[in-house]
C-alpha cells in the first residue's frame, strides 16, 4: 500500500494509555496493554523508515471514553469524555493536528482509566 501513498501523507495509529509507558495498568489487560505498547513502538519505527518518502506516522494513546465496552470493563465508572468527543479529536488530529509531529505517541486522556 505504500506505493499508493502521496508525499506528505500521514498515518495515524490508534493506541491506548494501557500501553503507554508509566501509565496505570489494570488486572486482566496484559495482552491488550502489551499489544498497544507494540503498536506505539511500531509507530516510532515506521516514522523513521517512511521519512525519506515524506510520510509522517503518529499514534494517539487514547484514555477512556464513555462506551459500552468501558462500562463492561469498569462497572460504575463514568469517563469525563464522551465517545463522540474523542472521535472529533481524532478526526481533527488526523486532518490537521499532526502538522508538527512525526514518530510521536501522544497521550490523550483526562482520567485513569
């Protein structure tokens, strides 16, 4: 697919605070957290590999947003961020917010989880 990407393209990976170094970790989420940490490292590596083609690669390490999945994982917890708010932030970053970033894993969280 790389041959289809134009110069100045941007790849945005969606990670998680669960895989972000130094963040709180939760019982039963080791495979999830490890896979997100791997995605964070892949983001950093691809940014270097694709730099000669002027393709940027970044990752947003998302914290919680109020969803059914969050309610099942953390019964009774109310996230300060609604799903549509997180979605809007992601869309804005993908379209214009990445301008000054390459190879970054950026935390996007107001709370833990």
